[in-house]
């Protein structure tokens, strides 16, 4: 047995670390929340209220480095990059959120059906998931976008159809684990129908996990939109999105003009990190073991 | 009368946990089933309550063979069993307050839920506990609620699978008292599974050891 002095010393070290960890966690959450709030307000309020034309071309002011008049600089036809970034983020976030929600709904439906039905429907659905998962998802995404005219909706469909797989797996595993709990047995013994067990006992158990998966997917979907647009397959080049901005700035980067590439890229990084930070906090709340640690 | 005839059951057809077991619970009889941990007695209890499909054998309720298992069992057959499990934490949906927990079988069958206060009183739960969720009450209080839920539909048989294994002596005595009071009033049969010989021999009319069941 350790003597009292070392034991108390260890306790103190542990406490200090816990306090530090908790406060950095709190600041990370607050910082992420503030950034997300600012970005959401910007993309919601600037386009309708600011009397500015993001497409306004000013060839006399092309490729100006960042200044007070143009904080993010201007692009190769003299459009203000700060305004373009706000509009780009608006499109990227819209694509990200819609694609993540669609992917989560599809994934939850497939996973819940597979888990709740079991037997051959389960095997069939999971093999379907395996088939989708066996193709690199960016390749599959490119294939889907290539079938349509460039625009927002093909990108949403492409990202959603390639990203429901992990949600389906998570939800199925969760349903399987819930289904074998004695409280489901008790409900069956109490005369509950399949529908009642699914709606009252299984679905409420998986929804928090599915919601978390949706939020975690938003940044990923934003990146996918950017990747597709960067490859010239996503949105048409005149429509500002973070991907198209970086793509159209490629030429000027080689000429030494760094700002048209840096700022849209930075926007994507900041937005995704902030959303991921919030999702991480949510995950910590959901995980009961972590939560009990926090309470102690 | 509840009869289990030549029941073989398990989770893998090649290695059944229960092999060719027959057991009868006569009308109003209390049968204790004694056995070491992991021998398969809980599986047998789940088969008896129509919650687990056996690989072979039959369960006969008052001369009528069980028509299916789990959801495939007709509602009238399923609900003629009140089941209480060993771990109240796992047998209670964590989202439901105790009043909802007790009312769940009534709601599932479209019956009025005004019997809940009376059920709660029977098992000794005070009104202030009924609004709490499972994580806000003790194991004993939660197990009382689970017993009330099992009694809600006035079952003809009670299946208590290690009902008191997690509880202290006074709660054990109280719960056994509730079960016995219900049986006196309704004439229900009881299958009590456990490994506490002293308790089962005091509680039940007849105690069967796992060894005699499987060798016979």
C-alpha cells in the first residue's frame, strides 16, 4: 500500500489535470459555438441585407492583396473575396447540412430496418452497404455528379448517397444492442407490438447517436463539396462555393498571389473545425462513462 | 397448468444450453428452480415466458400449445406471463419515468392507466418516486416498479428470474411478500429461478434442482 503522502499528492495532480482538461474543453466548446454562430449569422444576414453584388467585376482592381477596402483581397477579375467567401460558405454550408441530413435519414432508416428485422432483410441490407462501401466514395461521388448538369442538387445527392453507410452501420449496431436488452423482453411480454417496440423503445435510443452522426458529417460534406467543385465537377464556376473559389484561384497562386487560395481554404478549415468541436462536445455528453467522469 | 415438454434451447444450435428439459407448474403452484450460474436456468425461464424460441420441445399453457415466440406469440398468450428479471437497470427503459414504466403494458394493450397508483402502492412505491426516471431511484425501488409492471396485466403465471439477486434482505422479503399476496388473491402460478436454496425453499411449494431436471 502506498503511504498517505504519495496518495494525496497523486490525488492533487489528478485533480489539477482534470480541472485544466475541463476548462480547455469548456473554452473549446465556447470558441466553437461562437465561430459557428458568427459564420451562420454572416451567411444568413449578409446576402439579403448587404446591398453588395458579389459578382461585381472591377477590372481596375484585379488581384489586389488584402487591404482595409478588401480585407481578403480581390480575385483575378476584381471581385471582393470577403464577399465571395461569405457567399461561398453559404452554398457550402447549405450543401453540407442538406447532404448530411439526407444521408443520416437514409442511413438511420436502413440501419434501423436491418437491426430490427434481422434475418435475411438484415443480411441483404448489410451486403448492399458492403457493395457501396467497396467503391472508393469519392469515385462513386464523381460518378454520380457526372450524370447530371452542374448545380447544387447533384452535389447534395452525390454526397448523401455516398455517406449514409457509416450511419447505417452505427444505427444497426445500436439497434441490435438495444434489441437484446431485457426491457425489450419486458415490453414483448407486456403485449407490445413490433411497431410499438420499434417506435417507443428502439428509435428513441438510437436518435441521439444518429443526430451526432449527422452533425459530424456536416464538415465532411463541406469538404466533399469543395473537392468536387475543385475538380470542376461540382458547382458551375460562376457560383461561389469554397471549392470553386479555390479552384478558380489555382492559376493566380502559381503567379505568387496567395490570397485568393488562402482565404477560402481558411474559411473551410475554420468552419469545419468549429462544427467538429461542437459535435465533439455533444459526443462527450452522450457517452455515459465520460459524463459520469465529468460529474465526479 | 404450465408445461415445458422436452425443451432444448440455446443460442447456437450445435451447442444448446438446455437439453431435453421437462417441467410442470400446476395451477396455483410455486416452483423454485435452483441451479448454479450459467447453467441455463434463465434461458429456460425465457422459454417458459415465450421470450426465447427453443430449438426443440413444446410449451403448453393450460392444455394449449404456445403458438409462437416473442412477437409471434398471440398477445393473449404472451401477456399471461408476468416476467421480472435479475437486473432492474437493464429491464427498465432509461427514458421512462416509473409511472410510465408501470403503465407500459396497460398502454400497449389499450387499457386505462388509472390502475397505476394502486399497483405502485401494492409494491410499496410512494407517489413522489413515480415521477422519477430509472437512474434517479435505487435498484430496490426500480425492481419494485418492474414487479408492478409485471403484475399490471394480472398474469396467470409469474416468472421471476433471479428477481432478488441484486437486492438486500428487507427488499427481498418485501418483494416476495408482494408476489405471494398477488398469488393468494389471483391463484397465479409461479416459476422462481435462483441460486439461493434457502430463499427458494422457504418461498416455493416445490424446489427443483437443475441436476435432477437434466438427468431425468
